[in-house]
C-alpha cells in the first residue's frame, strides 16, 4: 500500500475561534436577592430587592439634602430673629428718650419701618423653616422605619398637623422625634432621649415667651399707653432674642442627635483654670 512521505502530508488546520469578550455583571450597589416590598406580583417575580436598595439610597440622599436645607433655614431664621430683636430694641430706646426729650420725626419713621420689616422678615423665615422642618421629619421617620422593614404608622396629614400647627407642635414634635428615635437600633437610646428632652424643654420655653410677647403686644396696642407699649416692645425683644439663640443652637444639634456616630460636639475653645 503506497503512502505519502511525512513531509508531503498536508497539515490539518483547525478553524480559528475569535475570543469574544465575556460580559461580567457589575453592580453599583450591593445586590439584595430578596422579595422585599412586594417581590411577588400577579405576574410573577419583580425586581423587589433591587428596587428596595435603589429606593433606600434615594431616600437617604433625600434625607441628607433636607437635613442640609433645614440647617441653612435655621441659620437664616436665627439671623432674621436677631434683626427683629435689634429693631424692637431701637424702638424701645427711642421711646425711653422721648419721655424726656423730643425726638425728630424721621427717627420715629425709621424705627417703625425697621420694626415692621424685621417682623415680616422673621415671620417669612419662620414659615419657610417650619415647612422644611415638616419635610425633614417625614423623611427622617420614613428612613427610620425603612431600616426595620416597616412603614411609618402615622399618615402624612397627621405628621404635618403635629409638626406645623403652632402650640400643637410643642408636644407633637417631641412625640414624632421620640417615636423615630425608638425605632432606630443604631442609636444610643439614653443619650438620644436626653438630647431630645433638652430640645423639648428649650422649645417649650421659647414658645411660652412668644405667647407672652404676643399677648403683651396686643394689650399694648389696644391700651394706647406709652408705658404699656414699651413693655410690649421689651417682651418682643426678649422673645425674638431667645428664639434666635434657640434656632442657632438647634441647627448644630438636631442633625447630630440622629447621626449614627452621635459624637458630642467638641468646643472650639476650652477654658483651663490657672492656679
């Protein structure tokens, strides 16, 4: 049987396969392969786990944005209340001088304009801060209950009622914040309760001063007495000054109270007793 020499036998060429890129799934978040928030529907499986993770990130970012907005609003409110207190103080000083010495008419016009402008500015900032605060409370409570896979048991209208209506929010805000703090498992409950109690006591004192100032101011307006009017100015000045200090104090501690670390604010200056 005849055979070809080895060098004459053609080599068998195998077809060359081009290596295609292998697609590896990549995630910008930690996948959660669970059936949360209605993972089963009538049509079968849905992306409940992925939607829950995405919704949690969106809620966290929204809560952080509202927290920053609330801090800025409290700073602006503190400045507006401080301006109103200064305007009422100038008006009071003018009344004291006018008891013994006549004052020019332009000083009366300027101080009256400053009192009206300062009062309207403080009122506008107060309304804006109240709206931002109500939105922050709703977002904070939603995030707190989501951490334990629950929904906020209170409806939105009830939260708005307890957080916005004057005098009602003196107790309503304390209830809303204490409920959210009790749900959070990552917070020191004793420390959080102490901080919330201090906030509530300060908030109650500020509201009591505001009510006293409003009543005194209304009585002074109807009485027509210069001395009663001066007393009303003093009450409004004290109330506005205390409210400004409270707003500035609250802006630095409200966010820290519900932070995970809950570190006490370190003072920028320490006083050391020298012998």
